[in-house]
């Protein structure tokens, strides 16, 4: 199984809502990543989890809260988002955080109204 | 100046043509990645290179470490190759992405 799954595929939320994005992989990978991608732009790294510990936070606003409950699962909790947070949120995983190939999920298309 | 520069930004080709996308980088790297993104979002890793050349089907990727340059070639292009191709470099910790090349292959 070389797949990274993400749910939901699409999400529309108001600025006062709380929602969560979910990412799962069963490849035994020990590094997991959250990226944000705006239209016609490359992905921007948000967070890296290495062996279930947060290793990189790219100065992401606190309205985005990552969580790694176990080695297969990565969540991104969303609260009080702004319309400019509307984007494609991509999850990825790699065997190890040290420079291995990353496997990307299909993404969650988020719209904040 | 971006650390990773791709050219061209947009490329239109006729089916069957040989295609080359170029990537230059200005930082030290542990590996270079070529990624493909179709409309709708999902990103697929095509190649990870640290030296030389790799081939997979109709796709060929090369890297010249001394010149800090990589190329992605597509032979016998097909409309299904239409996508955004992204070059990314790794320093061992994170990926730095180029802006991508939008490829359209017309039948």
C-alpha cells in the first residue's frame, strides 16, 4: 500500500467554525508533512512531524493546530480561519525525515466563507 | 531570486513531441525531486535524484551537480502528460519548490 489518504476531499467552513483535516498512511513512514497550496503556486510547508513529534513549524498561525496521534495518522485542527486561508491542504509522508521521497495525498480543498 | 528556478513557465506541445523542462538551483542539496500535479490537486513523485540520470517509461531525468541544473525529458508526449511539473530540492530536512511548469500536450 503506497497510498496517503486525506479526508474530507472538500470542506466549506465559516470563520467561527472548528473543523479537522485527517491524513493517514500505512507505509510505516516516520515523517509526515502538512502543506498549503494556493492556486497556481507551489506548495508551502506548514508542519513536519518526525517520529510522532513536531519537528518543524514554519511560523504557522495558531488557528492551525497539528496533531499526530500515532505513526499512521496526522490531523490538522482548524479554528477561526480567515477567507485567505482558503487553499488546497496537502499531506505527505516519507520513510524518514532525512531527505527521502515524499508521497503526497490528494489534498483537501478548503473554502472559508 | 528564487532558490529554485524552472523554465519554461508554460509549454504547449503537439502529441508525439520531445519535451524538456529545466530546473536550476542555487543552494546545496541532498537530492532533487521532480513532481507531477494534475488539475484537481494530487501530487505524484516522478523522480528523486542525487546524481546522474534516471529513466521511467517515457520520462527521463538528469542532474548535473557541478552546474546545479536538472532536466526532465518526456519522449513521445501524449495529452495525458498535460499537468504541472514541479522541481523541488531537498536539504535533507525540507523541500524547496520551483514555481512549476504548466505543460499542455495537444492531440
